C-alpha cells in the first residue's frame, strides 16, 4: 500500500446533494420505533460523505487479510467455513464471526460456498441456543470492516425483550462483562455443538 496521502472528495450525486451536512438530525424515529430499547438518543452532526472510501482490511492485498490467516480464535471450521469468537469477552452470552476459509466477497463467492452457509446458519443457531440462558441467535452483516465476507452471530438472553431486533449488538458493550471462564464455557458449548455435526473444533489450539 502506498504511503501517499489518500485523496478524497465529497460524494456528488443527487442523493448526497439533498443532505443537511453539519446539522444534528432528529432521532425521534428511533425512540418511537424502538421504544423498548431507546428512551432518548442524541445523534452526532451529519458528517461530510467522502469518496472514494478508504480501503477495508484485506481489500488492497488479500495477503494482509486477517480473516484468511490462522487464528487462535477460530473455534470451529470445516473445508469451506470458519467461526471465530473470544477475542473480546463482552456482555452478551455469545458473539461470533462467521466467514469463508478462503478470501471471497459476497459478490464473487462460489455458489457452493454460499450454498453451504444455509445449513451452517441452522447449525450455528441451534448451537448458540444451547447455551444456558439464551433465547435466540441473531445474524447480522454490515460489511464495512473487512473485504473478506463475514457475518455475525449474536446470542439474545432469554427474557431480554429490550434487546430484540437490531438493537441487540449495542447491548454487548453495555451489559456487565462476563467472566473469562463463563465466556470460555459458552464458546466451548458452541464449538462442540458445531463439531458434533462435522468439521473441527479449535483447530489451531
């Protein structure tokens, strides 16, 4: 990657031209639409939208992609997919990253890789819900941190109606952090449940 300054300019489309940059937008749509989660929200002023966007991890050179390299945090893998967890213990019972073993974007991944994700999603959901105190396994994809296709599995605690829907991820940083022992136990439950259906638990340990 070059050391030259990364040159950006304001995005110039009809959509961008209508936006009130520098203003603080009304967030009442969130408090009204998700009243079980948000009572009051103050948004930061809308920042300029600059392009081209800075490259994501592994976008310029897949050799530097952290998702491609072996990791101590890989809790399960098979020939096509891997699940990683435990790099940071938070407040939710389980948070895991799901990605192909090889460097693919969603747009160019082979159909056999994508086809294998459906059954894996089912297996992960069952594995996560086998953790004591977990009611649901939510799946999410944001696609902004890495150019390597990756998705997230998040465990919603049983009875926590404030965390239902899209707000679940926010609670991971607000709930009391689990002990390392509890977090490790939960990871082992998921890894062993996945390995019972094929693949290998903790391949790099």
